[in-house]
C-alpha cells in the first residue's frame, strides 16, 4: 500500500500513534477480508462488502495523513 510513501510510512508508524492505529486497523481488516473471501472465515457477501468499505475509509485517512506529512 502506497509504495511511494514507504519511508514516510515507516517514520509515521514510529512517531504518530494515530497513524499507527489506523495502519494496524487497515491491515487487520485486510486480513479479515482475505480470510472471508478464501472461505476460511464464514461470511456473507454483504458482510465482506461492509468490511471493504471500512478498509477503504481507513486507506483514505492514511493517504490524507501521508500527503500532509510531507
């Protein structure tokens, strides 16, 4: 995610607790969605879509922080 901001992500993960929390939430949701799509965790299509939307909102927030940090 955001390879052009790799260095900035590394920095923010150690200096910005809010960014780190959002980043961890995004990664957790990403793994949850992958497990659901692979039928490891049972879920309906609607449940998966809700989680994908949550993940997208987190990604938008992370991107905004990354843009403003530079």
